[in-house]
């Protein structure tokens, strides 16, 4: 077996242009939880017009119906429950699979204060972060 690893920032249009025979596996990450509304991740990866969609999810009428229901639901708890249902459906139908949880490491000077861990890698540096010299 020959493996050729190539790290890219491809979106579905790039993959479509390269052709199905130009790649075998596409692995990427999207860090959205627990911040924000689940609609962004669901619509952009599974929605019929999603920028990151792939794998036929856009043609799945049952899935698209659930996404439309989420789009129109206003009750927070119902939205959360429906988002879990949609994600489980996507996993069960192989539209997406969770391969691993990303780990990260930070190194900093002992003069840095106010840098606190956060469940995503976007928001560790806040107004409370300071460098004390």
C-alpha cells in the first residue's frame, strides 16, 4: 500500500474540481461546540447548500427535513435535542464520523496571567489576559 499524505484546506468545490479519483480520504475538523448555535455546523456540513457538505447528505430528504425543522425551531431545548438527533442520524448514515478529539498544548512565560483553558481553542486570550514584566 502506498500512502501519500497531503495537508490542504480544501472545500467541497476544490474536491469536486480535482475529481473523485484524486483523493480517497478527506479528514478535517470543525470546532464549534459548545459555543454558538448548532445550526451553523449542521447546515454548513450537512445542508443541501452547505459550503463544507460532502458525501450525499444534501440529497437525503429525511436529513434535509430535520435540518429545515431545526432552522425553524425557536425553543432552545427543542433545538438542542433536534441537533443531537441530526448529528446521530449523520453518523448512523456515514455522512460524518468522529475520528478523534483534538488535543492542544500551550507554552508560555511565567509572566503571563489570566490565560484560562476553554473547551474550544478560540477563546483562551481574553480581556483578563496580561503579560506582567
